């Protein structure tokens, strides 16, 4: 089914021969120059259609990083099903089956566009997919043993997925040592909706430590836009601070910050959808992220067309190219959120990182509910945590579950959600309203926030 893979040295030589930067090169340049890379999502089953999609996006919108999104059969190692779908009707696939097409076709896609490629997928066991990507000269690979298991798979033990991803990271580390730096992006988005920032960052930091231990030196930590500006800014600012705390023991590791534009329920009105994309771009600019992964105005309807995907890139870049010095940030509010996020992350990950076998410690923590992911698909996660929004729309905990938060953390959370829960009750209806945060007629971007606490004067000249 799959052609033999070339030796690692030949794959590295091929990637170098392309004459284009790696994703790690672009991320380092973005961090140095204070700019933000723009990357769409894109993936279809048919090879010629995938060629047309990549080339069309490059011609229309010039993304900095191009994407190959992988189909569900490949994610779950169902390669026979992927082959049958290709032969019957490739349009039924929800992504590109790279393993089935093979690394030679992967190279063909790589040679087609000027931008370096990243593979995005959702597989708890990505070993074969990663080897195919590396042989294709692809220099960025998303995922991890928690973030690509718990949200996607029901029956894969966490220990099993973590061990499989250790092999991915080991090969990425070998490639790095041999001269090709592979960017490993960690999917902090998790189940995408109402994700408390501390859970997102705790999971990615655990995966980052595991990756760095295998020799990975370019790590991108991705955070999903939650919807509350000050909380989101605090989470983005927390990433380099937490990386300095937990990854400083690993020599030469560079950590980059990535923002996913809003991953929850999108407005059906295209103009309001563009407003939400604009809001995500504004957050990316204010947060100084190295890369933003864009959405399209068609998110509420399904897979976007090429033109709709390009519209999301164009709208995002238009905001990023504007000066943001006119916007006044409520630094007190951001600092308060930043302190809380860092404390919560420490309470979640410190006891785990103290254990000798980190893989076993992570699996035990999930079994006990000491690490938990709301709305998870996995039966190996407790899913006892229930998130909610407070009065101002920040994401909190309606039910902390078994998370090992201290008294100060619990008191702060309870104080912030008490008034909101008192009004809506801890009900299914209230949870649904929180999930539909941007889908009613409220303003997408609360401009009045840009005045400082108690000032609310919107935008100053």
C-alpha cells in the first residue's frame, strides 16, 4: 500500500533542495521582526483537487504557511477505507489521505507552492503519517499524544497515544540533529469550545516537555481564541512565561505562540462572520503571536470554498497590517488574568512533572480527573469539568470536577461565576447560551473594552 520511505538523510536533502524556508525559519523570522504569519486550513481528498486548492490559495491570498489537512480515515489508521473512498468518490473524504497518496505525491504538492507546508490532522497514532510527511519534505507537523487523542478518539488509551507520539518526536529530534528543524505544533484547542485557558496550556506544556525530551527544538504552542479579550491576551502572554519556567532545562528549544481564530459556533451571517475573523486578527496583533490560523466566513455552513478560505486570510491580514497603537489595553485586567492562569497551570502540571515516568503520570492524572478536558470523546478522560462564562464573558468553571486547584483558585473562580450562575442557573440552557456566544445579535467586538477599567471609552486617538 505504501512505498518504502527514503532514508532520513535523503528526505532532509530533498527538503533543503526545495530552496524555500522551513516553517521553523519563518517562525523565527516572525518572532524576530514582530510580525504574524497567516495560515489557513485546507484539505480535500482528490490529489488534483488538492493541487488546485493549494495553488489557488497561494494565488489569491499568499498564505505564509500552507496546510494539508488529513482525512478522518487516515487519522484513525483506516487506510483501506481511505483507499476505497478515493477509488469510489474522493469528494466524500474530509481531507487529504497523504499516507494513501504516498510521499511522492506529497513532494509534488510541496513543489507546487512557494510556502512551506504543515500537516494538520487529529490522529492519536501519527507515526506512519509523520514518516510520510517527512519524506514529502514537509517541515511542520501538528498534534500530540493528549491533544490528538482525547478530543478525537474514544477507545485509545492515553499511554498508548503518548508512546506513539514519543516516536514521532524522536524522529523529529533526529531530523533536527541532522540539520532539518521540524516545527512541532501542539494543539491547545482541544475540544475547541469553552476551553478554560489553564487546561489548554497545561496540556500543551505537558506535550512540550515530552517533545523537548526527544530532541525537538522548535515547539509551537497553540491557543484557541475564547472570546474575552483580556483573558485571551493573558493566555497568549502566559505562553512564553510558562515555556521559560518548564522548558528552560532543554538547551536550544525555541517556543512560538500560535492563535487559532474562534473555534466555536460561528455566526451564520457572513458579515458577522467576517467581524469575528477580524476580532481574531485583532487579538493576534495585540497578542504579538508568531502565527494565526484563520477561519472563513463560511464556518457556520461547512467546508469553505477556495474563495471563502481566501476571504478569511485577506480579512485577517488587513487587520494585521494596521497599526494597533491606538488601542488602549486594560493592563490591570490582563495582569489579573495572567496571574490566575499561571497559578492554575502550575497547580495542574507541577505534581505530574515531579514524577519520573511522565507518560504514566499523565495517564494516571487523567484517570483520577486531576487533568481533565471538557466535552472529551475519550473514555480515558473523566470529563467532569463543566465550563461556563462569567458576567463579562470570560471562561470559568461551573464545576471544577477533580482538578487539584488550591483554595485561592477556587475562591476566585467561584466569586467570578456566582453572579452569572445566579441569573441563569447551572442549566443546560445556560450552557447552550455560552456555547452560542457569538451567534446572536450582540456586538462581535466589545469596543468599549479599550478604555481601561471603569473608563470604557472605546478607542483613543
